[in-house]
């Protein structure tokens, strides 16, 4: 397409050049023939044959060339303006082209009529509006038809270039007329080539617009499909988020209510023992149970709002774990020992909550299901990794059936890229070990 555009412009500028050569050639014939007539003393015969006195040959040459150079200057101005050329300016330039060409034709006695092809080519190239371009082309064609020597000579006293050529020898006369006809033919061929390339450019532009419209339609269809897929993905993501949040809520409520109820159950069992052994201690035991139940209720409410243990909201992790162990020890005859050798208090809130929930769930399971009397909670660290170990002396079991507690415990650890191991045998207690890698990289993230 770029090559075609280059050929399009070359054809038009070649047409301009051929017309300049034609103007100079016709003016040269007039000038050389005049000199030949004067040399051969044929002036009287020449004047008798002419119906009007011709313009001075030197003046005809200079005037026609100057006018055509003015036309070329207007073409250069239009080329430099490019897209900035307005419709009104393009029409003014086109009318000026037509006027200049008609004057040149008059100076040269209408001996080079195909000069009018230049205003048509310029109008096609520079007038942006198709309607005005067609109208101006039709106007030039109306001028082209009558501006012929045979027609003009009927009403106006003009002379033909053939009258000048006849004063040359026969062979030279054939060369002169032949070269003139060649210039006319070349000009017409260049104009036809220009028109063919113009039509081809219009067809290419039409094809390009159709291609762009097709691509736009395809892009619109793809966008519609993408929007549908995005909507489906959004709905799936929303449903996944709901399921995840539902699981988290179930896990938090299980951890909170399960621990609270386990503590109350142990406290009530201890209260029954106190009724028989030491009734005076029953009141303080009931007060502790009342405090535990109220704290559990607050923790449930808090879990529903923030899903973060209230104990961690009020205390650092080590203090929260100590208080958790003390509550069980004070409310029952169990012995829970907490051993912390890892710097945990600067862990990020998410990891602190995970450690707290694992310890809480493990103690609850040891007391509720294992009937353990002694529980050892150990938390160590090594090279940034965190190790949790909760071991009891409960009844153990031969096969572990994971419920909500153990399931959510594994889920919490897996979220931190860790793993959980369980060891138990009937009569030999229950041990849970958890490993969390890169815990040192999770500070305050």
C-alpha cells in the first residue's frame, strides 16, 4: 500500500512536469518558427494567413512559463499544509489552478488542451470533501470540452500551432508534430494512471475500514464473552469467599464455645466435689464459673464481630496463653504446664491467633475427650521456625477421628505452610506437634 501511495504521488508530479515541458515546447515552436519566418522573408505570407496578430513569441514563452511556475508554487504550498488545508482553501486553490491553466491556453492559442488535466488531478488530491471534489471535476470537464482550437477558432481569431509548423521542412515538421503528440499521449497516460491509483487507494481505504469494523465487532464480541466470564468468576469468587468465611466462623465459634463449655463443665464437676468435701469453697468456685461463662459469652460476641480472640486483644500472646492455662488450673483439678522458650510476642496478629487457637483446642480436646490430668504445652523456635507440642497423660486412642477441632487446627497450620503430626496409643496419652516454617519472617506483616 505504501508503494501504491508513492506511485500515486509520482504519477501526479510527473503529469505536472510533462505539462511544463509541453508549455515550453509549444512556446519554443512559436519562437523558433517566428525566427525562421523572418529569416526566409515569409512574414507577409504569414500575416495574410493569420486572422489575428499573435502575441510576441518571447512574451508568450515567459508569460506561460511564469504562470505555470505560479501553479507549481501553489501545489508546493498545499503539500506543505497537508491535513491543515481547509475545504475553503482547497477550493480557492483549485479555482486558481483552473484560471491559470485557461490563461496559459489563451497565451498559447489553445494548442495544449490537456493542460486542463492538471486542475482535475490537483482537485482530486487536495479537496477533502467528495461532493465538492466531484463538482469541481465536472466544472473542469465542462471547460475541457469547448476549449479546443477547432471550436474556439470558430468564434475567436486564434491560430493553430499547425500554422507555425508548416513553415518548417517536411521531415522536421513530422518530428515537431510527432513529439507534440507524444507529450499529449504521455500526459493522458499519466492522468489515467493517476486516476487508477486514486480508485485503488479508495478501494484499499474501503477494505481497511471494513477490516477495522470487523475487528471492532470481533473485539466487542470477545469483550462481551470476557464480561460474562468475569461475571461468572466474580460469582464463583464471591461464593468461595462466603464458604471460606463460613468455615472460619464455624471454626472460631467452635474454638470459643467449645473451650468455654469445657471449662464450665470441669468447673461444675469440681463444684460437685466441693459440695461433699469443702462446701465453704463452693461460693468462690461458682464465682469463677460465673466469670468464665461471662468471659466466654463476651468472647463469642467478639468472635462474631472480629473473629479474633478477646484474650489477645487485651494481652500479648504469652500472657494470653498463661491466662488460658491458669483458668483451667483454677477451675479444675487438672495440672497444665506451659513452657515457652520462643520469642512469640512480636509475631504478626494472624500467627499469634493461630498459636493461641491450637493451644486452646489441644487443651480442650485433652480435657474433654482424653480425660487428661496433666498437660504439657511447649513452644520452641529454631532458625525462624516455630514448634508447638501439646502432650497429655489421657486415655489416648487407637484411631483418631478428626472432628471440627482437629480439622480446623490442620487448616490453620496449612495456611501458614506448616504441618501437624499426631501420636497416640490407648492408655499412653495424646500428643500433637505443629511446625510453622519461616515464623521469623511473619513478624508484623
